[in-house]
């Protein structure tokens, strides 16, 4: 690392006095900065800092677009007993209030759940802690191999039978989920759909007694299942047995739709309907219906 690329903070600077000849070489340092920079972007001289014996760095303001707070740093030096000052290097360095890009983070640390899209490939490290070697039977010697143990005459059919059974639960994979990977997955599912979520806290019952819970295989069966209720927010997700929501199968029974009683019609009596005075005096008044108690006003 050269002198100009070292830290220029107040605490890291040397307390020694800068070399006189190197400190006076301001115009030499400016010419070197203008040669390295675009025309008109090197501003006023700021300061000179002694980096070592007969080594001084001159700082100039930088008017580069997008480099707010940056400074041009030109390091000059001279040999022992020499009067000629030469340029060591010219570089653009950030100041204390410079606008900097965020620190670079490897892609493996930037990756977040849900970033993988169609066509994307996510390589897995050979030493991924979430995985461990599985049982594939490739390391076992063949029955007729010279290194096979004695008494393996029937190992061929036995091995074939075991392989057929092992392939069904996935034991034929080269790598399987490790204990660490199992625990991290359980913690992640517990955080998303566990008993401490607001949905579970307000649920009438837990998923353990829900009819929409689909059990899973393996050791996860003791703590997790899959929700199969299309109206639940956890539909299709792995949920904790202690999780719950308002869509529990036994939370409530839908009441029957109330049916109104049939109408009652009394046909044994006639209801009297009287006419008002205006209806009686009006022209074209129709004759009263038979059976109605209406007084006769025609006479």
C-alpha cells in the first residue's frame, strides 16, 4: 500500500513536521492531479500531511460529479540529500463526509428467501451445514468383490431389497438434511406459523385438533403439519401444531338458516272495511262489495 492510500484520519496521521521541500511542492502536486483528473475538477489546496520522512501528501478539493466530499491526494517525495521532489502517486480519496457506496456483500449473504426465480440456479456448498452425507450404498463392496466380508453370499439379494425400501423414504440421496438444517427449518417455520404469532393468539383452538391438518412424516410429525384449509392464511404452509386461526374445523358450527313460519289464514270470518266520507261522496263510486258492512247512502 502506498502512502496516499493510507488512512488520512486525524488519529492516524503522523505528528512529525512535513519535509520543507516536499511541503512547498504544491504546484507540482496540483499539476499531477490535473493530469490524472478531468479538466477543471481539481479545486483549492486543502493541506499537506507528512506520511514519512521526506514523504508528504497534498490534498486538493475535488469537484467531480457524484464524488461529494472526496479529495485529490498527491504524494510527493524526495531522496536523502536530494533537492528534487518527485511525484509518487495521484489518487482520488474520500474525505470524512464523503458520499460512499455501501460495503460490498457477497451474493451468498445478500440472498434472501423468495429471491430465487424461474431459471435461477442456487449452488450449494459442499460443506453446507444444513446437509450431511446420506446413505446411498455406493461405499459398500459388491458381493463378489475380493474385499467383501465372508458370508456375503446372500448380500446381493439382501442389498437389493434394502435399496428398494430405502429409495422410498429418500435414503438413496447423496446428501440429506442435517440436524442443524432440521433445527433451523423448524425455527423458521415456528416463527412464521407458530403459537406466538398474533393469529395464533386470537385463534379459538390449535391446529393439533383441526381436521384440515395434514400430518408430515419423520420426526417433524411431532411438532408440525400442513394446513389444507383454502380459507386459512396458512393454506399450503407448514404450521406448528400449536398454531391456530379462525378457520379451525371445530371452532364453530354454522347455524341453520332460520325459516319463517307458514302464514295463518282465517277464512271463517269476514273483516269489515268501511269507506271514508270522501269516498262516499265522490262521483263514480263503485257499489260496495257484498258481505261488507257499509251503510246505504243512496236514499
